[in-house]
């Protein structure tokens, strides 16, 4: 994925330390964009996927509560300025009120939900060899919709990236 020079220019003028959030629906291209951006600006990337709560994996949850946002805050967001001068965090559910004070720049991967779901299903089947269609069509779709309606992340973003 190529990152437009206009996007890079907007980020490079931000004061350091700078924390960049990349969010969107599951399957919207968050990881791909974050990795490409990290390569261009020489910033490490942390994924919210590393902060899943095992206890909630197979139980009903809302608003992406299966992600341990409090642990992300304690282990990554709060200490980040002492460890590096720029960092990208990517994942579902990031643009929520309790984390808003940390982001210097917020990117929303602007992809229709149904397109993102199709991509996610394809990726899980072909790359991971682990189809999870029932999650994509069920709880993950529900969480994406709840998150969109509750926190309005698209409106909170500094940049919308059509994907």
C-alpha cells in the first residue's frame, strides 16, 4: 500500500512525541495501512489484537469489550513518550472517550462494513487457514455497528482514508 505524500506531510509536522491511531472496521485495511505508514515514517506499530481478553473470547460482548483497552493504556499509551518519540497503534474500537487524550492524529479506514467483512472472511480463509464466518457475520459485525453508533469514530478522525 502506498501512502499519499499529503498524508505523510500532515503527520511529519505534528510535534513529537506523537501517537497515531489507525482504526476502522475489522477487515478495513487498518493493519496494512499502519504497517505501510510505520515503514515510511520509521515508527513502530502496536496492534490492539495483542490485547484481547481470553475470558471474553467465547462469551457475548459489546463495543469491542473483548479488547483490554485499560491494559493498552497502562502498558503502551501512558509510557509511550518515555520509550519512543512516535508510535502507531492500530485496531478496532480505539477511538473511544477514555483514550481520546492520547492520540495526536487519528486515521479512520473508511470502508463499507459489508466490504470489510468480505475481506476479513477472505483473509481468514486464505491467509490464516482459519475461517471464522460466524464471527464476521455475528458478534464482530454487531460490535463494529455498536462502536460506530456509540462513539462515532469516523467523525472523531483527523483523516478518512477511503479503502
